């Protein structure tokens, strides 16, 4: 099972590499199609994050746009057919949304079964929030609605309390500025800045060399 903190550590490492290797890929709204490919494509940030997590479970495979979900961390063996299309284990479900209607993605995560559910979306820029009270309050209101959805759904359809919901929110200083990430969870409602993984949680170099993809990333736009 992959915890939210393990996912965050792997994601932080991958995001550092993206910033170092592909500095032009800094904002989601200047080039939407390229950004989406960079984040959720076949050789994307999420795909490479999944490979980093193979130090925990070497059977992990990233599956994109499967069963209407943006990403799935599938693992284990095939229950039906081949290629982990119907896997015996799902470590995480991932939804990524560039626009404001995040509730649709949250609904899908609520009613799918997995121990970790990751919702990625974006706040207004600091510049936009500085001139609009509505935009300044947008994230607070959005999170209240998402948490209310989860509470209401759990009241009618019980879910294990051990299930983790991880909210990764992209922030920017200006409309087309560099994206940094903050996160919160159902267990930790306050937002924290995404920090680089501590050295003791990083994968051993032998594992990293054998599992991380080579070649051109989907972020090389």
C-alpha cells in the first residue's frame, strides 16, 4: 500500500527533475495541451512518479485514462486479461483538473475503491487573488465543498477510515508564472508547501537507475 506521504515524496523528487530539465514547462495555462501531457501522459510526471514508487512495490504500473480516471497506480497480478487492465491491486487513483469544476473529479474518486485517492488542481494566481475577493476565497470555498461531498457520501456509503485523500494544489505568483505545489489531506486539512523528499526516504540509487525511464519526457515540449 502506498501512503500519501510516500506519494508526496516521489512526486516532489519528480517535480524537482522537471524544473531542472524542462524549465520552460512552468505554467499550465500558457500551453494547456502540453501541460496536461506533461502531467498525466504516458511518460509524464505522474508516470515517472509511479516508477519511483516501485521501490515499495516493483509491480506498480501507471495506467492513464482508464475507466474514465486520469491515472491509476495498478499493481499485483492480472485478474482478467493481461497488462494490468484488471489488476489485483490498485494503490492509488489520480484525477487532474485544469479548470474550476473539481467536484466531478472528486465524485469519481469518492466512489472508486482504493487506499489512496489523489486530486490535483490549481488555485488562482496571487496576482489574480490580490484584485478579487472572490478569487482570493476560491480555494477555501472549494475545499469546503469537496470535504462536504466526502462527508455526505460516507454517511450513505461507508468507506474505511484508513482511506487517504490527498489534495495537490498548484499555486502561481502570476497568471503565467511558475507552478509550485501545496497539499492537504482528509487527515491534515491545513495546506503545506510541497517539500523535497528527505534523503532517508529517497529510493536507493540502484533502484532509481533501474526503474526510472530514460529518453524524452512528456514534459519536453
